[in-house]
C-alpha cells in the first residue's frame, strides 16, 4: 500500500488540510478515485455532494479512521507520517452521534473528554463551555430523552472539546427543522469568527451550504469535480439585479431606456421559503 504524507510548498502555506490524488477502495468497490482538495486557514469549507458521493469517506481519510490506498495527505503542514498523526489532535469532528442513552449529555462528554486525554483539572469548566456554545447548558435528562436536534448539538459539543483548531462536521443539519438548521448555521459562523476555527461542513442540501460556507468542494463519483468560492458563483452570473418599488417601475424603465441600458429580465422579487417561514412563525433567522 502506498501511503505518503505531503510536503507543503510556500504557495500552499495557508493550507491547513490538503489531499492530493487520494484513492480508497473497499474490496473491489472504489469509493475515492483521486481526491484533490485544499482547505485554507479560516475557511468555512462546504463539501457538497449527493448521498454516497464519498463525503464521509473523505473525512475518514483526513481523520485517520480508515487508511487510504494511494495519494497524499497533509494536516497543518505535516511533512512526515509522525507529524500527520500528531496534527490530527488539532481536529475536532462530528461524524454521526454515538452516545450512551442512559447517561446525561454532560456525563457523555465527561467520558469522551477522558477518552481524548483532556486533563482532569479544568474538565468541568471545559464541558460547561462547550455545552453553553451549543445551547445545552441547562439540559439535565439522559440522552434517551433528547430530540434529534439536541443530539446533533451534543455531537457538535463533543467535537468542540479541547478547543480544536479545525472542526469537521458531517451532515450536522441532517433531520433538523428550519429553526435547528438556522441555529447550526449561526454556530458555525461563530466558531470561525469568534473562536478562530477552520470549519469543514458537508451536506447534500445545496441551498443550506450556500448560506453557510464560503468555499466549496463539489464531490461527484469519488472525486472533487470542482473547488469554487462564493465569488466564483457571482462571476458566473455577472448581471446586476436592480430592485425598485412598483410605483417607480415605469419611471425606472424610462430612465434606463433613455440611457441605452437594456433590461434583460423583469420579475417580482420572490420571498424565499426560509424568509416566509421565519416571518410567519418568528425565530432567529440569523
């Protein structure tokens, strides 16, 4: 098995995670077919793809939860396999919830904090900190009584233990209602803006990732088909939309015509479903 760790050039110095040509097969089934991607410091990086495209497998390669067959991986500039192993400690991850239902959320986090090697001194304060970050500080019942949204929050809290530099969240909004989705989106931005974390988040819901991330890797049939930014999306649609009140519409048409400016398209501005939902029921849209 070819298993290399990549040296980073000066031009890639800002990369905190980089994969080059990573392949992974389970038996005869090839899941990853040469994945190349780069996540830069301070990114909110969205991994986009339908179910089964390879998103979770990419995360497993990064985290060392499964060995890749060929290719190279670098985390935080690792240049040797030993450095790669050590730098994985800088990553917090949420890849599905796995908790003891008979324990409280706090007790579950105590278990995982010990498993992660966090020092006993200050552990209570650290657990209080992460529970507050995800809004579970006042929840005292066993996990078996948690809603799906609460379990997702607890999973994110577990990922935050130890204040990692890099946060990986695999489908954190899966199964959540609109309010829960908006809450997770707000948390992700807070982790980056206030805690200085680099965040990688995956979803098969394109609209939600577009509202959350700033750079995107599009996963298709085991490869990163394209990496793009929000700016790239704007460039692909260079027209500028101009909104005017209905009472000024005719005047706007006249002024534009007088100045030789063509109107490419007209239409009433559509309220998004999310806008309508939060307007109707209230709540934090962020």
